[in-house]
C-alpha cells in the first residue's frame, strides 16, 4: 500500500461512523463499519507511514477498547498476510489473530493421509470469534515447531464456546475459547517464521499506540473539567502530571514509528518493549490521576469514561510487566556503549 492510499478520518467523522443506530454498541458491528468504509486498509508497518497506522489504532481505542481489540487483530492479520505474501483475503471477510495458548495446551497442526492440514485443540482468548469469518492461529506441528495457519470459522470442526472470559473489563470483546476438531487449515509461511519475521515486533509495538489512545481519551475528560470549572490547584497539578506523561510517550511513539520506517528489516524487539513498557506506565498513571481528580461522577454516570476505565486495566495486561522489563534490561546490558546520549 502506498503512503498516501489511506486517509485518516477526523475524530468527529470516526465517532459518527461508529454511532450505534439502534440499541447498544456492538464491537463486531463497529468492525464491519470500519471495513465497509475502507478504514481497515491501513498503511503496512515499515512502509513509510507507520505513525499514520498507529494514529488510527489510537483513534479507535479512544472510542472503545473492545472494538479496538477486534480492529487491531483484523488489521494485524491483513498486515501478516501481506508480509508473508499470502493470497488476497476473501471480499467482506473479517479476521482475527489468535496466538495465546492455555497453560499446558497447544493447538496441533497435522497433515492427513490425503495431504490436507487440519487443526485439533483448544484456543483461548479468541476475541470476536462469533462474528469473524477467518482467523490466523498460532499452532504447533508434529515436529514441535511453532506454526501459523489460517482457518475459516464457519466450517465443521470449529466450535465457538461461551467459556473462558469472566472479567467485566473488555467483556464486549467476546474473547472466548474456541475448539478445533480436524478443522481444515492452511499453513501460512514456513514453520518458526511467524515469530521471527520483522513484522511481529512491529505489530507488538502498535498495541502501545492503542493504550496511548485510550489514556488520552480518559485524560480528555479531566482536560474538559479543568477548562470549564473553577481553578482547582490539586486538579491542575494532576493535569500537569498527565500532560508530562502523555507528551513523553507521544514523543517515543513518533520516534519509534520513524525508526521502524527507516529500518523495516531490523530487529525491533527492544524498540517494541520500550514503547509498550513506557506507555503502560503512562496509561496506568493517567487512569490513577484522572479518576482521583474527577471522583466518582464519571465512573458512575458517564458511560464512555466508565467503560474505558474498566477496560483499560484488563487490556494493559497484554503486557508481561516485569518479565518484559527484564528482557529489555538484558538487551540494554548487552549494549557496547551506554545508550542514553541526547
């Protein structure tokens, strides 16, 4: 995709597009609207407009994080398929990327006597499973190699359960367990290439942009209160802390996007971990300060604020926290020169 092929909509236009017509907002309906409007055709990571891709993820996250979960997964699937040179996706299809494994359980990819590939096993946290048409599944072949396979979800052998999600936060993402029993699948790329490809860490870094967008949406409520209420020194101090945190992360995200575009084939692991960890800290700080500054009112009476405040802590747990910090620390420790020159 060329840099200029995608036009970023205004926040107002995006909100209007996603406004529910009747009844409650359903993330899967929002994903269909984004697809039908061509807004799923994001610039590919590392192709010169990575920041624009991340800006769209942040904009959707600011509206609804469950929708973002489906949207990010769908657009990530399209990017993966493009990176590995897979055939074009079916018109009107909706995709997910399901790469989490239950402890001690892995989905098996095996080849039948007829030469077809099939999946067996149980996959956890399959967001949007009931409304999607296809998914990219991380799985393991008989040689214990990590693989990636595409699967159509409407076929026999695929069962979408109602199990696996008890959290209130991100409930609308419908991240349930899916079981596979000899479901027809198609390997995507060679074994072990899914995690080794450059785009893996590009996609991981994009999640930070989503966390940032949600944090900005929460902060915007405090900004509006500070603009229209009598000056309150404590509230203004909290807003000042939020401003510093968000501007620092925004600078890191812009720098990271530019670095990916300059060096699309380089290992972006350290960059992605740094962006995710810094944004996680900032988003956690914003959630803490904004809810303290605004009190119970918006948590109880503002549906948008309350939903973001409930969803964001759950979504942030895609981070591996101290484990990711340790990995990043190991990378930094291995640097030949100190890495913090201005």
